C-alpha cells in the first residue's frame, strides 16, 4: 500500500521548493491534498500538474500569518475531504543573513509572523480537530538555523528556534492524543529561497568564512522524502524529533 493512502494533508508554501516537493511525493503516496501559498499562479501550476496525473488536490490562496486565511484553509479541507490527518507548516521567509544591529522592527515582526506565528495558527486549529478524530501528524519545516546560531540572520534564527520550541511543546502536550509533531531542519537546499536572495554584506562575509564546512546543496526532494516518512504511520514512534536533513552540516 502507498505510504499515505487514506490520508488528507495540508501543505503550506506548496507553490515552490520543498513544499512543492512534498506535494509531489505525498500525492504519489496516495494522499488527498490541500495546497496553500501566497503565490497563486505558481500554486495553480503545481495543482494543475498533479490533477492531470489523477491526484485529488485542491488549493487555497493563504497568507499563513492571517487568522482568517488559516481558518478558511482548515474549514475548506474539513468540508471537502472530511478530515485532516497531516499538517505541514512549511511556508517560510528569509532575513537575508541580517545581523541583529541591522534588523529593524518590521523585519523582526515579519519573520516571526510567517515562520513562527503561521505554524502556531495552523497547528492550533489542526490539534483541535485531530484530538477529536483519532490523531494526526504535524511536520514543521524549521532549519539548521533552528538549532544553531550561525545559519541565518538574527530574526530568521530566532523565528526557527521558536518553531522548534512549538514543535516540542505540541509533541509533549498532544502525544497522548495520538498527535505526533516533528520538525525537519534542512541545511542549504537549492530552492528559490536559496538561489534568489540578496544577502546582507556583513552577514554574508561572516557566513562565507564557513563555506568550506557546508556540504553540497541538497535538493527539495531530499526534504520531501523525509516529510513523507514523518507524515506516514511508519513514523508512529517518532514524536518531538528535531531532525537535521542537511548532509551532515550541523554535525561538522
Ligand atoms: N532553502 C533552504 O536552504 C532552506 C534551509 C532551511 C530551511 N528552509 C525552510 O524551508 C521552507 C521552504 O523554503 P524553500 O527553500 O522551499 O523556499 P521557497 O521560497 O522556494 O518556498 C517557500 C514558499 O513559501 C511561500 N510563502 C512565503 N510566505 C508565505 C506566507 N506568508 N503565506 C503563505 N505562503 C508563504 C512562498 O510563496 C513560497 O512559495 C521555509 O520554511 C524555509 O525557511 C529553507
């Protein structure tokens, strides 16, 4: 049987990169999907391809920081698919390696809103449903910057540490309700985020001193494959795990 047969999953940030890779693999493994993103045109292209291949996929234009958007997303999946078994809080943004002294309040608030508040809003609704429906799996895309100080700027690092904390708290509180919550901590993965950002000069200079210790770029599918395992019942005994998927970067 396919790994996610019979499961309904939401993936945020599914128009691009890792979210799109998760969507492709989840669909191939038999899941019904609600894909969410801000970039509607790119999202629709992903949905169209999956539908052409015969998969059951719907989409929502969602800003993960907005409560009304997140509520609409959860209501829609429950109404159309009759349940929710897997939530992937994957949408995220970068701070361009900006150090603390140049991090203005707007940047701080935006990073915390997308990378930490977004997963909080969606997880809050998801656990309320999963508690009463037999359980589920939440997969958060954190970062190597969620466990180390030298993998992003100040706001990105703080927001991903917050997401790691939310992951552990969710795992601890809701494990008894058969809800598992785990975080993937990608290293450097070649996606739009990694290829198109304009780094802060000082942050980049400091960061680049460590380039020789960074393993080769990973692929979005490397993350999608681990997310598939965590979403599936094969990970039934994995809860509260903060899993590096980084080619060994944080071990160096
Ligand atoms: N690429 C890397 O090297 C890397 C490393 C570690 C962690 N990550 C994390 O992986 C996740 C996926 O990133 P990616 O590399 O695939 O980047 P990406 O830019 O290709 O994809 C991110 C997606 O999130 C969407 N998004 C951003 N803000 C949103 C919002 N407010 N509401 C809804 N959607 C929103 C974007 O439109 C985009 O489609 C992010 O959480 C990122 O922080 C990336």
